[in-house]
């Protein structure tokens, strides 16, 4: 998401869900793609740490096979998640998405 109107729409109309150090806002966008905005909260760290967080979260979403398309998603990350590695972030974000019905559950055979 890059347009100010899209970002304001998510902040105005989306429900807020908090879990751990994450705040999730998601709203349907009427298109068949999912757009993502990652916001490191105040005090997260220096620019290198903030950019590392953004790269990790984008990669988690890129590999998320069960993500339901058609949503604008804003994830704000608090500084308490600063010490977590990629795999911990991945499990926390997938759990957050699952609780908010943004990913489908796979069928185990």
C-alpha cells in the first residue's frame, strides 16, 4: 500500500486485533491481491533493525501459502518483538493471521 487514501481507509474502518507485540488491522480491498504495510512502532531501534524487521515480515507473507487474497493488512510491531528471530516471528504472525481468519487451515492427510 502506498496511497495515503488506502492507508487512511484501513486505519478508519478496520478492526484492531492485538496479540503479543503485534497490532493487526485488516480490511477487504475489493481486489484479488493482498497489500501489506509494516510499521515498526516508536523506539523499535535504528534504521538497520527496522529494515531487517520489514524484510523478515515481507518474507513471511511471501511464503504464506494459505493467505486469503483481497485484503489490505497493516501490521504494527512493538519493540518487545525486537529480540525474536525469523522463525519466532513467523509462528507469531501465522497465529495472529489464523485467529483473524486471514489464512485458511490446511488439511492434514
